[in-house]
């Protein structure tokens, strides 16, 4: 699961929501927002259930020799597993208006925990399919930044282009570690013959990150639709780009 690096700007719709494999899921969200004359405080809690699907592809080519032509083969291992995520967020900021332009400095704190169930890949064949144990991913981060937004009144709705810049610091930034084993390593025996368990470790994420983003929202009294783009550059030059499309209805 990926959260907006801007950590939920409350500017886009007052107290609205933020705005690697494929995911399908449902989410339950609870939000509370206090707004004074220029200040706002936005608190959120989310619980979600998702269905994760992934593919792992191996392609090999054996060069030609004096006695045999070049040989190529490919395998694809497919996986599917469920996941559960819970998150909390708190954003404090100010909204300073200068005509149609609004400046929104803000600071926010976000925490998230996610569990993915264990799974065994399929269709990869002997020596390819992996059995992966369940694992947890945790995140705790603070964001300090500023957003500038224009409110253009087009009669039936407001068009709201915006740009933001800030710095994000991750208190919990441990790399993902998966405990896994090949599901079957012996074709000559009946049934699966698991291999020796081993650990897969993901890249070490940056603890400090610079965040820049742009967005375009259309807002009425009853709904908001938005397109967001964020660019994140980490402290050891790792980069990430995130694009999101959001739709919010209010009753």
C-alpha cells in the first residue's frame, strides 16, 4: 500500500481524504476535522482489506555452441494473497488566503501497519514456485511542507490547481524481509518437496525524503475529483514517482 507523500493535505476539500502488484479491496475510513478562522486539525483512521496479485517472470537464453543452437525458455509464477491494513493520521496546518490563492503550510504524522497472508505461487513449475510466509510492514513518518492552491470559480464548480513541496522523515524505515522456500525442488518424487528456507530482503529505504507534487482538482458541494502526481527523492538518491486519481462524494 502506498500513501500520498504529502501525508494528506486537508486543503483540497476541507476535511476530505488524501488526495506493485495490482490490488483490489475495500476500506473503512473515519475522519474528524476542526477548522478555526485560519487553522485546521485533521485526524483520520482507516482500516482496509485488499487482494494482492503478482507475477514473477524468469527468462533465460542458452547461447549456441558448436553442437547445439541457441535455446531460450521462459517461466511465469503467479501469486494471490489477502492483506489487511490499518492507519492513523494527524495533520495540523494553516490556510492563508490571498484573493484566489491559498497558502497552506502544514505538519502531519502518519502511522500504518499492514499484514499480508502467506502464499504459494502457481504455474511456475518445479524449482520456480515459491512458498512465502506471512509478513508485516510498518510505517511511521512525519511530513513538514507547504502547498499553494488556486481556486478558480467556473460557475458550477471550482477548478483547483495546486503545487506542494516538503520534507518527509520516516521513523520506521526497515526494509521488507520475506521468509520463503521453493515449493518443490525434486521432480522425481511424488508431491511437493520443499527446499531449504531462506530470507529475501528488499532495498533499504531512505529515512529522509524530499517531496514535490502537483495536483488538479474539480470541486462542488457534493463531490471532488482529482489527479495527483508526487515525486520523492530519498537521502541516498533513491527516487519514487506516484500518480493517483481520486473521487470523493459527500452526503
